[in-house]
C-alpha cells in the first residue's frame, strides 16, 4: 500500500500516542489521553470495519459477578483479591455511566439472577452456605448486601425453586455504548483508522515504530488494547483467546423476563433486550476448540444453546432464532487485567477475562496513565 504525501502528513507524522484497538479499552484510553494532553496528536488503529474482538459482540452485562463465579474465584484467589476485582468492575461501570450517561448506553438495573439446574442441588447449597460470607465481604463495595434468595418468578424450567439474585447488577446496550464512545472520539478530533492491522511494534530509540501492511510510522507512545488478540503483538504476556458464541431470538410477544441471568457456574448467560432473549455460553463444552482467534459457531455449542433455550429459559413456547455470532475474549490464569509498561514507549491493557463491559473504562484510564 503506497501512501501519498497528504496521507502520511495528515495521519502518520509526528504522532504522540497510538492506540491499537478501537474497543472499550482503546477508546477510553484515547479519550483519557486527549483530556490529559489536549494538544497531543492521537491516532487509533483498528483492524476491522467495526471494533473487533468482544466490545460490540458481548451480552451487555454490567458483570459484577454471579455468586457461583465468586465462590469459585475464592478457591484460587484471596478474599482481598476477589473484593478488589469486584470493586474494579463496579468502579468501571460508574466511570462509563458518568462519561456517557445512562440513556446513551441504554443502562438499566433489573438485577442479576443465578439459576441452578434441578440436577445440581449441591452447587445451590454451596452457594447458599457462602452467601452470608460474600455479602459481608462485598457490602463495602455496594453499600448493602448484594445477594438475596428469590423465587422463580419467570417460570424457567428444570431449575431449583429459587434463584440467588445480585440486586445491583445491570445491563446496557452494547451498540449504543460503542456508538456513544466513537462519537466522543470524533468530537475530540481523535482519528480512528479502520482496516489497519498492526503486524509489529518495535522500540527504536525513544520512540516506537509501528508496522502495518505496506507502511510504518513512528509514535512517541503505543498502547496495545487488543485483548483477545494481544498475543500477536505481545509475546511476553500470557493472554489466551477465548471465543464466546451467542444467539438472539426473534421478538417474543408479551415477554416478561427482565434482568441478566447465569447458570451452570456462569458458563451460560442470558438477558432480555428489545423483547428478545439474548443467550450465550457453552464454551465449557469444548474449551480447546474455543481457544481461538477465529470468529464462528460450532454445532456442539449452538445445539446446546438451542436445547437449553427451549427447555430452561422459554419452556413450552415457540421460538425462532434471528441471529448468531461470536466474540473473542482475552483470558488467563488470573482474573485481573494486565495493565503495564512493556518498554519505554510500549504499554498494554489486556486480559479482561470476559468482563470488558465492567472493566474496560477503568483499564482504559489506567492504560492512559502509563504515559506519564
């Protein structure tokens, strides 16, 4: 690809900050940089025509953590680490709401409910036993006890009689959120170049040299915000891709289900949106296959989603599937994101562990702070 003098001068010369990835983390990072350094030249590079990865492909949960997820986390993390991670998720959502406003992101607080399948009574009892302890741990974060036991009000099938509900859980419209973030960047005169896949970043003196297909340029600082695709550029950081498959129904007349829902230790999740049910998960059925950077759907997971949709979520109802898709998350052995300086001019904010909606704004801010 040959660049004209005008193209190079306008976009690629004298660049102060280059952000790779135009998802939640990348755009928040760019906006924070513009606020801190208003006279700086900032460039955002995005390989897709729309933000790739998971930012526009997720389920739109606030994602403070279902009870079984937090019980599981306590087996591999300290109490302090679990509380800190929930605090970051909560702080991240508040930052996003403050930046864009609830109306712009379609934010609603209907609570988050964990269902327990009728053939998994042990998990339900374990979570009930740990509920008081988790409520005390998390009370300082939310100002009250987050978890309560509630009845199966929505008529789900093949589950225990009660849910365990997170009273503060919320949901938002991912498309509206990203549109609002993009608009903020346009208003701040931050250019976003789509269709540019960065192949390499090299430290050269006191700058970084960014290599894309057919051209390269220098930038004083580079911020990698590619999450599930991070291993392509960051060889020293352990970030595994994790594909998540999703489907959404056609509109359902008189749909009374409201809220976000998890079951099977968080491996399945669903919610209401526009009189439809959005349903995703099943990665646990084929973990190795889903450790991929390739978008797509598989029969084993899609068949499982359809079966559970008809038997658990909407029993005895006629359902038509409207659309299916997948997103690529970035995961690792630890749940905490990687926000660090790699070298003098290269920084990263990646490995959001499927919690990008909650953590993205905060990680973007922390990433921008590394420029100091």
